[in-house]
C-alpha cells in the first residue's frame, strides 16, 4: 500500500519519494513496525485471550515449573501472524509472486494451527486437530508452492558459471547466463560447484528426465514443509525456545535471500541469482521483528504461549522461504534442532513399542529430556544429565546452538 503511494508521489518529486525503492529501507521499516505491533497490539490480544479464558491445558508430566504454566494464555501465534502480515501489506510489493506466496503460506499454515488450538480450547483437552488433517494441510501448501514455482513464468533463476584460468586452475570470474532458467535447482553445502539439479537424479529416464525432476522436487518440498513445520511444533515446549530459534534461523535466511537477489553479491559468492526475490527480504525482516516483539511476552516466565497457531506456522514459513530462495538442502543444517526434535519423538515411540515400554530418552521431545532427573537405571540409554537443568538454561543453550548452526549454514555459501 505505502509502496504504491510512494510510486504516486514520484510524479510530484516530493522529498523522500525514493525511499521505497531501497530494499534496505523497506526491510528496516518492516522489522520495526512488526516488532512494535507485536509488543503493543500483542498486549491487547493477550488481555483478550485472558478474558476469553483461552489458557494452556497442562498434563502432569512431573516437570519443574509445569503447574505454573496452567492457565497461561495460549494461541498467541495470532500476534506473530498479524505482526508479519500488516507490515508486508504496507511495505511490500503486492504484485510480486514471492511475496504473494509467503503471505498465502502464512495464512494457510496459521489457519491449520488455529483450528488445532481452537479444538483444544473447545473440548478442553490436548488432542486438538487430528494429525492426519495437519499433515494434509501441510502437504497442501507444499503442493501450492511447488506448483507455483513450476507454472509461474516470474519464478526463475540465473545460473552462475565459473571462468577458470587454465594454467593456475583458479576461478577468475563468475558470469551468469543471459537467459533466465526454469529448472528445479538448489544449493548443496560444502560442494565446489554447489548448484544441484534435481534432473541429475532422473537423467537415466531419457526424455522423461525433466518432468521426473519436477516430481522429485515436489517430493522434496513436501518433505521439508511437513518436517520443519512439525519440528517447530514439537520444539515449542519451553518459554521462548521456538520463537528465539526461529528468529535466529530467520536472520540467516534473510541474509541468504538478500545476497541471492543481488547479482553483484551473488557473483562474489558464486551462487545462483534469483530475480525478483528481493521482496522476500522485506517479508523475513517482518518475520524477525514479529518474533522479537513476541519474545517480549513469551520469554521466561512466559505471559503468553504461541500455541500451534504460531509453531506450525513458523516451521512452515521457514521451509517455504528456504525453498523459494533455492536453499532447501541447507535446512538440515540450519534447522537441525527442529529435525532432532522430530527424530527424538520417532525413535522414542518406535523403541517404546518394540521393547514393550522401555525408553531411549528420559522424555521426548528432546528438550524435555534435559528437564527430567535421571534415576541411574539402565532403562534409558541416555541418562545424562542426572540432575534436571532449569528451563531458562535449556532455552538459552538451544539458542546458542541455533546461532552456531546458522553461522555454519551461512559460511557454506563460501566454504566449499
């Protein structure tokens, strides 16, 4: 909206009309506006949730401080979603396909999470929406994203190509092909020529190699959206842990989107250039600002929980964003903690069923393992630490690990 207004002011050459042309200005403004909205509008939403008695339902899991959380307002993900969407509507280019996809993904995933939280509140239990319906919803947005990337003429990449000195074998220059490419490609970490074409997996299929490559791409997109969304959902069990980790991941994705949307920086880093994706920088700035503002109330001891309205949405947003900038194969590094949370639950359930009641971890998801005291028995394969760790310290350590993973992910763009 504001972007269109400033375009109108261009005709009159009024002071400041060019500000909206700078992606850095719009991104900075989106961050500040999202943060302020989360803080000030969030306060009103929290009071409203309290009046409606939409509070956390707590099962007795014998965890320190667990009973104190009972009745704390939940469904606070509404704050995050509003604080993302409003700045994007005001400061983003609403005819940009990347911005449109991110806004659709946010609302789609937020609706799934909201329905889950609503059922918990309505029926006063922790069951919520059935898992199969959440998976169907996540697969649905994954197919929309992948299908749009396949069909839209505005979603292309420009491949980078190295000019190597034949005598020194050093890269003298990185050039880009003059034509935009409509091809499912992504970035591989720690690989010299790190553009990975999905068609390399289907080359043996001859004339069917190209359509089959798109099918493989669709499968990868569905996997990453569901795994990341559910991983963030499982991670959201301690005050501030999911919001903080998501903000850290967001910073890394913002930097990669900014570099990949600028042909000069893309050339320097020898990565593919994604024309038109600069609007994703505005979106991610709003995403980070919304999470920072939400942490004002969600940090330990939390005054509000995001609920599935927030956690399912955050994980899905991260996955969709990484896919749009062609960095989905970096997610196993960047979102390793989310995937470890997924894996800890899968292993715990499988081992429990296979052994008739024995456990690998003291408790799953993994972050709760550190809250439980060890009894010194051999029933659990992993007993350390024997003494429970305070919740705030677990959260802070997860954040630190998240920062390390984000740094490793980012440097993979240069270290090969």
